[in-house]
């Protein structure tokens, strides 16, 4: 459900002044995962290359696309493919981008590449990793995270969905809050809706353990408030301290897609790190750009992973209440809806998700 923000003056192209950059020494690797979505990806890239934060690398991971995504992204990098967007103006001054390509096999070699990268400003370079197949959100990002930690040595990892457009100050705001407290491990900005730019999709997530859900909520205070503790943040824009990954590990690749960021945040909290929502950080998100390409995919993944997550992390009481709620209400509600709308495909995917979630383990 979209919630209308009372701050109607907020706009994707709103020219605000960024916070003073006192954090430029902290290096960020921005990871963007692409799967058959090059049009979204190049718009996202164009917004990233216009941010104010001065110290970052951009890594695009193509997850075995079949729609010429690699070729289109390379054409964009060359400056031969312009981005049309209502959110920003295309900047030709930083094109062509210095493009460095890796296949999965090549990731293990060629240490000299890093020296070439360090000579270039952030807005002039792009690293492209070409996966052999679709590894899902979790492992697709993990491949880039491993590369970044080994070769680029960032202080922070930023996971950014390809169907997002970022405000030019968003990373300054996130880093400023991250550096204000060593106990903070993961941060997320305000997520606005791409189609309705003044509507908020998420201002952090709150766990409803008795129902097995992580729900987005809207911060009801003033956007001048610097930060708020939350249970989790959306994976579409998630900033994590590199030191955190040494302690809790990477995303759980068995989740493939959905609930992986919630599971990651729970692990971080149990390692005594705080999860923080940063109101002043602003990102606009389309949503469903990848998962909607396969009918029933999102429903199956979410349902299966929900059971896996609850079995692993909920208390005995919470899990019993979740099971009672799911089979006493949610199951019958969805089956009734599917039968009413004669949607056999979604019903099959839903029931398969229930079965696999109950009978298998992550």
C-alpha cells in the first residue's frame, strides 16, 4: 500500500544542498544487479553518476541476461546510448566511461586492474561482471561483494536495485549517519515510489513475528530527524559496513530472492549491530521490475522463504502463532481469492511455496 507523504514538495529533481562532505575518505562500492532489465539499469546508472559523494566504485552484475543487456550497458558506457528520464538530465560530459569487464572465470585473476581504476574519478569508470547464469538476488550480489572486498577494499557496500533512481545527496546522508555511531551496521534511505514520486514505499521495516511479515512503515515525524532504529531495511537500497560482513557473512544464497535482506538484518542485529533508517536519504523505486517478468516467481519465493525464515529465527511461541495465522487465515484467504479470480497459476505457485517451505530447509 502506498502512503502519501505530507512533504509534497519533495521531487526527484529537487535541488537540495548536500550535507558538508566530511566523509570523503570512506570508500563505497555500489553494486547494481541486472537481469534482462538494461533500460532500468542505465537510468539507475545515470543517476548514480550524478551523485555528490566523491569516493565510490560502481559494479554492475549481469545475472545471465538474454535480452542483450550486456551490449546495451556497454553502449551506454561508450556514450552512444542516451538515457531518457523525467528524473534527471543526461550528462554526456563523463562519457565514455572506462569500462572493465569480467567473466566469472576472470574474477579470480588480473590484480593489475585495480591500479588502473584508482587513476580515474568515480564518475568515469564502470566495472561489469558477467555471470554465466541467473544466481538470484542473493548470490548475484554476493559474487560482486566478494570481488569488491578482495579487489576494491571498500569501507562500505551499497546494494542498489537496478530499478531505482537516486537523489544526488543520498549517499552523503547515509555515510554521515553510518560514521556517527560504530554500532550501526546497516542503513537504508526513504524509498519513494517512482510512478508517484511524493508517495513513500518504505521508511524502514518492522517485523511482525506473529504473522511472519516484515512490513514497511512511514516515519510520521519530521524529515529533519537524522535517523531512526528499525528492524530491517529494504534490499533495493541497503548500505552495509564492510566490517559487518566479516562477522555475519554474506547474503543467504539459498533464499535466491525475497526475505534475504530481512534475514541479513536479523543476523546483523543478533551480532549486536543496529539497523537504521535515514529519512534525509532519498531514492525512487519502481518495484517488481525483475520479479514480474516470471509469473508466480515472486509469490513462490516469498512464501517458501517466509517459512524458512520463521523456522530459523522465530521463537517457538512466535512460530506457533505464525502457523496458526497462516493456516487459519492466510491460506484460506488466498485460495478463495485464486478460485474466485480463476487464477490457477498463482495458486499452484503459492501452494508449492508452502510445501517447499515446510518440507525443506534453507
